[in-house]
């Protein structure tokens, strides 16, 4: 191994260590920013190490690509609002998978002589999962951005068709490993994988998009790892394996948080039109009780403890800063304020944590579902801001409900509940919420930010 190669491998090793440290830091909210900085530095080193590669013959094209990537990436990171972060992540997965797919095609097309079977196995795996992730991520982006319907699009025999197409793609992959020279089969498999990505995400509803985005992240990582094996690049193998494993584990954890299996997420077509409110505890009195901002402010200002339950409605209204202002005012009046975070609140993992961190809410005030649920019975007011399915008691009481068995925040056990919501429209699951009809629940209708601003004004006046 010459000096140049030693330098490259040393840089790749440092890059890999930074990626691992970044993932470790991201597991704690107070170190998440450091984790992103470590991962970013790791990526810079990986790029620098690659620039030492002796096989590079045109640095001008690489310079153009670096400039183009910066021009695209900087606005995506700096100017995309937090409400659009889930779709930004989905489109980032698409770019990563597209890169892996194009590298696979270039390697196959530019290979001199017969392609070894081991190399063909890596290339086939790379383009199969890469192409599937390209269109799958774009479909997820479209559903989150709502230029494609967020409702499940289904037809008779859909799962059979999807499984058959995937089986055909696998057969093509096996054929290519046995006969790498079959270029027609290679490109046909890529076309089929692109189609599979569309068909795979089409029947999945908006409620399951966080799990799907996480799973697509895993696929993109696997494609990158396969790219590393194909072109003998260690940092791609390590980085791709980390990405693939972490995405898969996150998908499993999110499915567990919804009390559902992978199969149900991928093939269940979850999320539909709202049926009538089912019978069950909390459904006897179907009268919704409204409350004024003045009365809600009095109720919170004289409470011993208030638990804030943020949901996607807070993200849409960009209300996190007003939430922090309201909490500060309540704390000055001697009220204990805590935040209850459900693992699938919002449209991506950690969505609520990121929003509240942006508003400088102290990390020690954020509590996971398991930590906070026992607190609700001792809480005077639970303030629900745009959350829906994750606080629906039907998950405990109604065996006919599609969310039955899903772990929820026990908001209904509080002495008083104030729900900030635009209307009585259902959440992603498409079902009525028993909480809204509870005897201890009051509804404050309107845009979350406007409602919170009114609450701030009223609390100041007390």
C-alpha cells in the first residue's frame, strides 16, 4: 500500500469514527446539535479523502458537481421551514439513492471485460434498492407535500401485484449474478424497481409516512453499502451500513410505538374517511364544549401543573415560540410546565423535539411517553396543541378502532383538558377522537399560533 492509499484510508477511518460518534450524539436531545456537526465533519473528510483517489481524471467536473451540490444543499438546509422538514428528508433520500443508482449503472456500463459475479451481486443489489428508493422517496415527498393524495390508493389484488413484481425483480437479480453480461435484464430490472417504488408507497396513508421515510432511509443506506462493495470504497460500506441499520431500527421502534407490524404499515392501507364515532368510554356525551381564551388562561394560570402536548398542528402554525412564551409566563406564576412527546407525533421522528429545541425549550422539560403518562392523573390542565390520534382514548377503549392497542398519551386522565384545534376534522388515521367529547375537555378553536397569542395576552392581564 503506497503513501497516497494510506492517507486515503486514514481519512476514511476518521470519517467513519465521526459518523459513529454523530449517531451516538443524536440519541440524546442535548447533544443532537453536536451530533450533526460531527456527522457533517465526517462527510467533509469523506469527500476530501475521495479527492485523493488516483482514478480521478477530471477535477473540473468534480468542482462543478461540488458547486452544484452546495447551491442545492444550502437552501434546503437553511431556508426550508420546519413544517416541510419531513418532505425535505424524503427528497434527500431520493438524491442519495439516485447517486447510488447512477454509480451502479456507470460501473456496469464502463466495466472492461466480463463483470465478476461477486461484483455483479453488489451492483445488482445497489441499483435494485437504489432505484426503488428513488421513486418511493419521491412518492413519499409528494404525499407529504400534498400534491399527491395522502390517502391510501388501493385496488383489488394490489398486494399480490406488488409482491409478484418484487419477486420478478429478485429473479432478474439472480439471473444477472449467473449471467452478468445480460445488459437488457440489468436495465429492465432498474425499470421494474422504479415502478415498484411507486406501487409500494401508493397504498400507504399519511399516518404512516414517518415509518415509510425511515424505511426508505434504510434502503438508501443499503444501496450505498452495496456501492462501497462494488467500487471497493470502505467509507461507503461503513456509512451505508450505519444508515441502513439505524433506519431499520428506527422503523421498528416507530411501528412498535403505533402497536403495528411492518406488514401492516406496508400492506395495511391505513388511513381512511372518518366513520361515525364508535361507542365506548368517552363517547356517551357527544357535545363538544368550547372555551374562551380568557377562561382557558385563568384555568392554566391558577393550575399547579400544566402538561403541554404538541402535535403536527403546532408545526403547521409555527407556534413553538409562542408556546415557550406562554410556558415562561405560567412558570413566573408558580405553575410547573412539562412537555409530553409521543414518539410518532408530527411527520418525522423527533419532529416535536426539534421544533421545541428551536424555541429554546429546556431539554429537561421534554418527557417521553413512558416518563410522562403517570403524571397526567396529577395534572390540573393538559394543553393539547394540534395533536389528534396520539391522544385518542379509543386506542384503549374501542376494539373496533383501527388504532386500538396503540400506546397513547393519557391526556384524558388529566383533571382538565384544553384542546387547540382548527376544526373537528379527524387526524391522519381518519377517525373521530373520543377525547374531544370528554366531560373534562374544552375546545379552543382557531389557528394554534393565534390561539396561543390570545392566551399569552390573557395570562399577562391576570
